[in-house]
């Protein structure tokens, strides 16, 4: 039995080399049961001609499949599907079945109903993407990250890569955090006072789950991180949104609170930096209320206009501050690696909760990041990003001023975005939809505010994902849309 050459088609847009794509194409056919054991595959010459690739590319793909026991080579007879090749199930998959359970009613849509900032998955095709948090491939250190990953994949580090560490973290990465990252924030922490998480959001969820329950009160900033209100709501605690001003969260917010969530060093999304005097006042207020302060140390690495203020945790003399950090903005969002710093009793409980959820972040990610830090690549990347963001910020500020747009918050030490205010009566949700047709992406600000009466005239413009040469035209299109309306 021979497999006809017409059965093979490369998937348009699929990533990877031609060799890897041909290998995947054959493997999929075998795993799906379309190519049965003993079936003869087309010759390398015939398949190369059919696919429009070189014969050596097909030959190398076939050789790789032989090494993986998908195929066997039988001299001049050609290549055949191995009798011991991995295969799919022996039963045919059934079609979709009717669902008799009303899962919307059963779950109450407690999580899917939480509103989130909407970012198109195809944001890269927009010429003017003023959206926050995406990695810029022009700035990322692909080569050295790949080398660190290969090192982590080596035989010498097999245990760190493959072992179930139960609730433990990679000691090398913990050492890098304690010796390199936390001291820059003025924080000294023992090994048992640090816990790795799947990003800052996971860290915030763990902290909220441990510290809050029905009958307790949580203070959150408004405008603030959009996901936080949803996280706190799941604990059953009362949520008290407090408006931030030009210096961040007012210290009076601590009165009557059990937990206070703040982005003191770089407020999200207004970019305000809380002065030292206000930080001390907030800690004093928290002490009077018996509250714990959860500090999301958001974007502290992007301090290119001036020195970043010490972390709130560095001023904490009572173990009252839980510090949350992340590599998402300084390395890339898909890394999903963050950390919690707090007193050992809190971290012990957080570790036990994390063990019930996910044991620990993947070993490969932990060890790769540890090498990236240890070899100095992280600092070089952050320095490159700071320089690039400084240039983009300058281009953005000049374009905004030239078009007469209003900045509501820009911060004093850097970051990656401007918090903007449109004229009274503007609905930036509608503005954002209209701008998409003009190739421009912005972030409407309504979702950053807590409560049903959120103002609709604010929006965020980030410069982390857009090239400087495109900034003036993108800002001009926003100004034009504001003058003519969102349609």
C-alpha cells in the first residue's frame, strides 16, 4: 500500500523550517491514522517535486522521522511507516454531542463576565499599535535567550528541567532574585521569604485568596489594574475603590481596611509615583488599621528619566508589606514568571496554596531565566529597552504636543505609556473601534475604573510596541478622529 503524493500539503503560514514542517506533516498523518503501518511513502524526489522544495530537505525530514521511529528505510525500496510508530486511538472520534447542563447558570459566569481590556490577537498587523505590554522583537535578545534555554536543556541540568520539585522553586533563580533583583528595590529577603508564581496576576490572586474572605475589606486603586477587582471579588471581601491623585493612592485609604492593593512606585495606569512621605503615611495608616499592604511593583525596571523610588517593602519595618514582582514587562509577557516576597509564615502558606494549584512554574522556564540573569543578559536587555523607550517617549511627547492632545498622567521616571484624557463627552470605547479601521490601536480607559459610573473619556497610549518612525502619523490619526468623531 502506497501513500499518494497528493496526500501531502504544507500548511500556509505555519512556522518553522521547511524540514520541520515536512516532518510535522508526515507525523500528523501517522498519528491521525491516515498513514497506516507498513504504508510506503512517496520517494524523496517525488515529494520534493510535489511540494516545490529541494530533495535534500525532504531527505533530511525523512531521516529525522526514521530516528524517531515514525518511518523505516528499506534500502532502494524507499521509506515506510514503521510497524512500531506512535499512533492515535484505535476508535473513531465521535461528533459533537448535545450538552444537557446549563453551565452558564451552574457557574454563574463569575469569571467570564469580568470585563477585561480588549486587545486584538492580530495586533501586529496594525501599523500604529499603541497597546501596552507586548514584546518588541526588535529589542528582544533572541540569541542569548536561546543559548540560555539550550543550556537549561543540557544533560548536566536534567534534574532542574525534568524533576517534580513539589512545592520548591529553582534555587538558582531564587539566588538571582535575592542577590540581583530585590536589592535594587532596597529589599533583603531570605530564601523562605520568596515564592515564584506564574506572573504578577497569579501572585495577586494568591495574596488575595490568603488575606481576604467575607467580612473583610480590600482597598483598590481607581483607575487601577483591571484584573484586580475581579480577583478580589472572588474572595467575598468588600471592595472599596479609592481614587488616585497625582501622587498615587492617598494614605487616608488605609482607614478601616484589612488589605490595601497599590502600585506605589509606578501607578497603573496613570504612571504616578508615590512620594516617600506618602508611603510612610500609608504604612502608618495600615498599622493603625491592622491592614496588610500588597505592593504590585509594576514597571520599576523602566526608569530612564530618573532614579526609581525605593520599593514600599524597603520601608516596611513590621512585615506589613507583601511585595509582588514580575518579569513580564522586562523580558516578555509570555514568560508568565513572577514572584511574591513576604514574611516566612505568609510565604509558607502561599507555597502550600500554590502547590494545590500548580506545584511550581515549569522548571525549564525557571532555569532559563536564571541563566539569563546570571550571565548578564537581563541587565543588557533592560538597558536596551530603556534607551529605546526614552527615544519613543520623546517622539510620542512631541507628537502629542504638536497635535494638541491632553496628557492626564505621564509619571516622572519613565515607563512605557501615557495616560490620556480626551475632550469631555468623548467615548473612547467608540473612538477605539473607529481608529481600528484607520490602522490605529489604543486602549480605552473605562475598564481601568471600578464601579458602574466609570468615566469614558480616558485612554492609554503605550509606546512599547510601536516603532518611533510610526508614532507621529499614528498620533495625527488619533487627533483627526477626535476632531471628526470615531466613525
